[in-house]
């Protein structure tokens, strides 16, 4: 589906199918759409209200066109590790105990009496 046809449907309040939305976003993401067309499609979808099918179609195209990054899996945390990592980080450690209370009992009573 071409962008002008999609805009006509969206402005009329009709929902796009997942495949139609994917085709529209293919044009947008590949640079074939003008800035005006991109703005019109996004604004029209927002005003109409995006459906789950339309969001899925856009997401599929974005995922298809995204740059894949190879990652060394040795650096991933397993689900059991975050607690162990948190326990070893100083920012997660409780502060050391105070050598004396912040307020002496006498000054606390005076503060409450005022």
C-alpha cells in the first residue's frame, strides 16, 4: 500500500491491516517518504488511534530494517546474578553504623517541646 492510499483510509477512520502498515513503514524507514508524508501518517494514526495490528506492522518493519548487533554472550547476566552483583556493589551496601546518634535524647526532647 502506498502512503497516499493509506492516508485516505486513515483519515476516513479506517484501520490499516498489519501488512498495509508494514508496507507504509517500509516506505518511511527506507527513505522513500517525504517529511510531510511521514508527519501526516504519524499524525493521522495518532488522531484516529493506533490499533494493535498497526503497531505490530510498524514494529515488524522496524525490526526487519534494524541493524543487528553481535554480542558476546559471556557478558550477559543470568536471572540469578543481579542479586549477587548488587550485593558486591558498594552503592547497594548499607552505610556503616554511626558512632553516636544524630540527636542526643536531651536535644530531641528540647526539639519536640518547642
